[in-house]
């Protein structure tokens, strides 16, 4: 990976000291969302069975275009603040979130069960178990998604989509901080400190699909942690998926140096990161090609509807970057702006995913 990338790098301390990446919603934006919801009610429509044309946002939609530009050409992190999440029953809130999502890009599936809006909460406390399929359990006993849906901490990672968005509905009683870090800054710091390990991270690491093959894909695939193409940086990384692949018999074993590179990567993610508290009504958007995210452990308020709850959408924006040749193995296509990423399904995508 050369030094010609046009992707900005930033430090967590600088992000914490600034506010330009936090965008409070104007009353007019909220009014447009309310009007779009009212139109859905009149027509008897709800998510996921509507597209962007059914959720008009004449002015706020242009603001969302500016958000997409910042995600792709700027820091890769934006926080929209002030959605009145307390006004809406659960399903109507999801229709609101879906409608905004259709303006941001193609909505992608988050697992093999066809999940489109994820509910990020402590499912172990709520249901007594995390509901995962046997193919996933066979790999790790518990998948990375299981960990996401507990109250424990999450390591820095990217999701299998161009942009991940999280809408905070309820916060935890304590903890649950969202941590973000510039992947470009992490890569540059590793290159400066240990160019030998940086070179390894620009070569292939084997990862598991975690049992989420739709049919025809291999159970494992190899991609570098860092890559560049057409002047754009990209990363796709979760150590959990790498560790899962190492448990499979036919996967080449990692060298000690490759493992050391992942250790340094993890340490620098922590060192260079910024932690933030997501408030109810906050919508966090992250470009997975340039930003890693993590979460601290948290403690819920007692009671079935008092738990920490975030809604999640996986998005493929129309202004996404081209990806290097060979990345089709994960993304489906490397073409910029294409519906790509997510978890492949056997059936057709929803209407909202094709807007």
C-alpha cells in the first residue's frame, strides 16, 4: 500500500475536541420526516415495503446527500442528533428509520435470516439465549453477532457493508460507549512504527463467513486488512472472523508475525480512538472502509422495555468507492455505487433495497 491515498486521516483526540461532525437536526427536517410518515399512514404503507420515492424529504434529503459526501470524502463519521424517537411506536419508528435509509443508499441484509433492521440489545438478558443458527455455533460456539447482542464489550471491527448506521432509541444505565478510530491513521501509525508488520497487513488473512453462505460461496476467503485502489483506502476487518477461520482444518495457519501484526493493530485502535456516548435520538453513520468501531460493556436499567436499544441499518451508498480487484469474494461486486455487501440471500431484495 503506497502513500498516495486521498482519504483523510484523523486522531481520536482531535475528533473529541471538535463538533463539526455532529449535526443537530433542524425543526424543518423533523417536520419533513413527520410529513413523510403521515403519507405512509394515509396509504397504509410500512417498512420494508416502500422506497425513497414513497418517503419524500425535499430539503432534508439534500442534507443527507451532504452527509454521504462527508462519509465518502471526509472523516467517514457523522452523527445526526435530535430524532424524536420517543414519539413513535416501535414499528413506526422503524418505518421512519427505513425511510431515511432509502435516501442514504441501498439497504442490505445483515444475516442469513433476512434481517434488514437489526435490534442491537442484550438478547441474553432479554431472551435467555442468543438466537443463532447451528452453522454459526459450529464455528465459534458463539458468533461475533452474538457478542454484539449481549452487554459485553466489542473489539474494533468493520461490518460487511459500505456504511453502518445506528439509531439510539434507549441508552444504557452505565457504559455502552461507542468507540471509533480512523483506519487510515491506524495503518499510517503501523507503517511508521513497524513497516514489516504493515506489509503483512497488506497481504491476505483468511477469514470465516461465520456460516452465512447463501449457497456456492466458500466457507472461508482471504483478503488483506489494508488495501488501496484508485487512490482510495479500504479496510475490512474483524479479528473474530480471522480467529474463526483458524479453527477450521484446511485453513493455512497464521505466522507468529501475522499474529503480532494483529496485536499491534488492536493496540493502535485503542490508542488512537475516540469514545462517545450515544443519546436517544442520535443517528451515527460510519464508513466501514475508513473507520473501525467498537463498544464498551454496559449495564441496563431493569425492566423489559428499559434496556439499551439501538436500531441498525447496513447501507450501500450510491457514492461508494471502487474496490480492488478480487474483493468480489466478499462484496459481490467492486463497482462504485453498486448495491453490494451485506449477507447474500436466496430470495429477492426488498423494494427499499433497490431505490
